[in-house]
């Protein structure tokens, strides 16, 4: 069994009810955070997960809304890990991730120096272990394996999706993308696909070109559902709703997805949880 929790289902536009894009995946006793948008640690705290309890951070791409709380995550993990000489925090992402992490830690350089000066048991800056990937296996520990494949969010490039496999269950986390062969390959036969979605039927009617532009590098609800259908996944989990999913309109979104996908469809507020059983 793999458990998915939608920690943040929002977008770049601040929303009092939805944190920034972030998904928690529990698999084989390990806990993975996929992307870290604004408010992620508050949402994680609501289900009893702290920064120190994460096995790794997985980044699909480096858009600001997906890494908005990277600094908070790194510093909070550092100051709430009380074991001596803790292992470096694994961070897996596309090329550019190492530079982004380094720059983030540099931005917090004054804070880090203050804490080292004040606490006798903090002697070194936050320890991280960054790995950059575009394709192939990236994790194999204690029965949990993860692999990545390229997605298509151009001009944001490179971008990747993640597939987590454990105990016969599998979950794919697409990040932002339009339909593409890399995601089709990654999601083939998976138990669940977590996919960002936008309502192109609504966004294209907004009289602002900058907002209309997002349609050319995100999947619509129907496109995400068609990807799920092509891949033969069991469950489509929609997240990162643009515009924000309004209470009472869930069935509108579900109906659009059902036009293309006949399997289980999940959507909802932050902290929505989905269990993914092994596939027979």
C-alpha cells in the first residue's frame, strides 16, 4: 500500500485555503515530499509529519511555486534534527537543482551563522545531498524504488516526473506538463497518477494574455485524464487546480475527467488522502 496526501493543491496565486504545490508519499515505511510550495510544513504538521521525518525531497522542476518553501524546509529540518551527525538530506531533481539549493542556503547564510554561534550542538550548516536526473532509476532502498522520466513543460526545461514502487503498489507524480511520451512511459500500468490540471475552458476566457499563456504548457483536466487512460493507471489524482477548485464544483471537474478516463478519479482540498493498493 502506498499512501498519497495532497499537502498543497494551489497555484502561484496565493489562496487562503490552498497551500502551494506539494504532495506527500508514504511507501514502505519511507516518507517522500514531492515539491515544496508555500505552506508545505504547516500542512505536513497537520498530519503529524515534520521536516526531520522526511526520507527525501523530490523536485519535478524549479518553478517558484514548486520550490517556494525550500529554504524553510532546509532550515527547519536542520534545527529539528537532534541526532548527532545526521545523514545529509537527499534532494532529487532535474539539472539546476544543485545550483538552486546552493543559492538557497547562501541566502540563509546569516541565519545559519547565527544559529551555529548560538547552539553548541550545531557546528556545521545544513547537510544536503543533491542528485540531478532526467531519466532512469534514482532510488532503491529497503523495498522502495523510484525512477524518473522527462516531462514537457517547455520553456521550463528539463522537467521530470517520478514513479514510486513499493510492495506491488505504484504511484506516478507528473508535476507540470503537457501530454508527452516520457510521462506515458513512466505511468504505464501504475496504480495511480497524480497530475496537475487546469481548466482551459475557463482560463482561455480571461482577458489577460499572461494568464492565457499558461494553457500552452499545462495539461487540461481532459488531457490529464487522457494520459491516465493511455497509461492504463488505476486512479487519477488531480491537483494544482487552476483556477482554484471551488467547493460545490467538484463534480464539474470530475465529469470533465470522466469523459476521457473510466477509472477512479480523486480530487479535493489540501490534506486529501488517497490509498493506492497493490495492483494484481
